[in-house]
């Protein structure tokens, strides 16, 4: 069963994403927006109240819904830049050309396509960059105990704004090493710009 997602919905015109929002909510996902008034692109929630910015919360994926001939971003699409900086995967529903966001789009879904499925697939790969960063940060520490970081599975489990990270080690390590690993995991997450309200690191050993 696919986990419920927190999806940031961004539209190049107010209201064109209503069908996508309904499809996401019908599948149990939560839809967030950058603006209280979808017809007004200023101020965004983060500017009006920094703590209310959706990207600083539990966003798993951003869905950009675009229509018409739109070679340049509209004033309602500022949230795409925020999502890119936060390393949130971008799914786009709309024409491939012209598309100013194409370099940052992780997946594209047709107008009548499976929006929820595309978002779930993009979210599943959202931690690839984090995994690489964490593996690099824990490699030396694990090496002192004869463990290769590439052989250590790392599982990321988002949960309503929080994140559980699981390291599966082939052999037990001292408690102090477990704590040092947790610090390096947190540094790795911050290193790629991901933000979570809570991060718990769990070290397991066979």
C-alpha cells in the first residue's frame, strides 16, 4: 500500500489543478498550496508567515499543473523555485513544450494520466541524493570497524513531517559509534537541504 503523501500543488493559472487535487485527495494524499488566495500570487504563505511555508514542512513531492502556451513561469509558480532549492522532487502535468521547468522535472504525467501514481513514484526516489550524501559521511567511521558503507542499507521513512532513518549494519558496533553515525546522518540530510520537523536515526545490527 502506497503511503499517504504531502503534495505541494502549484498552478500556472488559478484553478486548473482542481482535478489533480481531487484525484490526490481521493487517494488519501494531503494537498498543500503556496497561497491562501489561489488567484493572488502575493504574498505567499512563507512571506506572510515564515513558519507557514509548505516547503519547510512535510512536503514529499511538488506537482506543477500547467496549461496553455506558457514559455515563462507565471507569478503563481514561484513555489517551484522553493521546491527545487529544498530538493523536493517535481512532477509536472502539462505540455512538454514550452516548459521553463524541464531541467528540474523528475516525472511528467499527461492531463488524463495517473497523477497520484506519478507523485508516489517520484516521492519514492526523493531520497536518492540524501542516501549518497549520508553514505559518504559515514564511510570512514564504518571503515574503522571493517564495514563498507556501500554494503549498509539505508531506509528513509517519512511520517507526517518527521523522518525515520534506519541503518542496517552487518555487525554490532558500540553505542558511541551508533551515536556518531546518527550525527553524520543528520549532517547529511542538512547537507542536501532537506528539512523535517523530526529526524530519528535507528541503527540495527544482525
